[in-house]
C-alpha cells in the first residue's frame, strides 16, 4: 500500500511511526511551496535527511567549513584533489585523515536532528514514501538512527521552544559578555563555545551560521547564558525588511494623476450637462434672438417710441419681424 498524502490530514509523527513499525526501506519526500525534505530509511531506521530550498542544497562538506570543523584553505585543497582524481570529497576528507569518522557521524546526526526540528514546527505539506529508494547511494558512512527517539527529541524541543523565544525573541539581536557576572558558573561545552563567538557584533543568526550547533541549541545556549547573567543584550541589528525606506507620497508625485482626473471629470460633466439641457430644452435661441433684435433694430424701436410714446418690448419687435 502506497504511503502518501497531506500532513494536515495525517501528522508527521504518525507517518514516521508507520515507516518505522513496518521496518520499511526508502525515502520519505515532504514537499511544501519551494522546499523539499528528503528523509532516508533503512529497515525503519533513519539514515539521513536534508533540505532542498529552491535550487539551493547545502552540501555536508561546505557545512564542515561553515561550522569551522575544517578550514577554508583545507577544503579548497581537497576540492582541487577531487577535480584531479575524481575521488569523492567525503572520501578524501576521511581517507586522508582531515576528519575522523566519529566527527563526520556526529555532524550528520546533528544535521538530521536539525531537519527534524524544522519540519516538526511546520506540520504542513504533501508527503510520499518512495520504497527502496536510497538517499545517499554512494556514501561510505552508514548512519542508523532510531526513529522513535528522534520523534521524542523533536517533541521535547518543540515544548521548550516557546519558553526560549520569550527570552531570545529574535535572530537580529546582538548579545555581549558580562565581564564580571554575579554568578560564577562554569558553562557547558556548548555554552562556552557560544560565549567564545560573542564579539559584540554577531547577531543570533550569525551565531547559528558559524557555531555548528544549529538553531535550537544556539538559542538554548543563549537562553541559559542570559538566565544565569553571563551575557546581556547589546543591541538589535536592523533586518533587511526593517531597513527598507517606505516611499512617501507627495503632492508633486500626485500632480499629473490629479490633473488628468480633473480634466476627465470636466469633460464628463460637460457631456452630461449638455445632454440634459438638450433633452429638456432649457436653452432657447430666444436669448440670442433677443440680443439680436435689441442690437440691430434700434431704429424700429425709436419709431415705435414716437408712435406709442413708449419703448417696445423685445417680444413686440420679434412678433413684427416674424409676421
């Protein structure tokens, strides 16, 4: 029976548990908007997970550089060897002892959990399980993670997330160390790592990029460091959205549209008034005719005056000439 559907009708935990309980092998694909999440399974256990965001897919090797596990110059040298010999980059890193298998497996486990943290916070999208597909067919690393444990760990983190976000509300915030904290506590290894990265300019988002701890653990470390008074707020970096200057509408900007609107209004008004006058015969040529008789027949008016001892009306003059 095919496993596919919508995560709104069947939640992600149920889908993962179904694959795990039936000990299936294949790849679960979750699609939403321009994102695709691939989760690999072997006999119901998780072998890998990664994101495809549009055309962007972060390779594990580049993450090693970004997290500081290997230097950029080392990666460039390994990439050059790869181009010459066509050996896979991961094989070069492991076989030439740039990284140990334990270090790589730890990062892979972490990246899988990071993907799970994200997909569990947004329970939407279409899913389809492609049985017998393999997520990393040429990989020399064989990771097997218990599906139930990953689900429980993700659920625990989701429960803690609202509490953390009340203390660390934004990725734009910059924190700085407290030189002499009141509580002299020894930070954990991860907390010490985050503390060492604080330079008074790096934001929370910057720390996530370079710490190698992922979003949840970076936020969690900052939460604990703030709660124990080891760090304080420095300032908040303006985000790209906030820094946009809104265009203000001015009268100069509106002059042309308003002018066109006024002209159209006048033309329409003239047309409507003209039609109304024509239909109701409000204007008569009598006005024009009266002016005509008054201006051009003064001589007749004078004769009329002498005969009747009064000036004739326009109507009288008009009647005479119309007869």
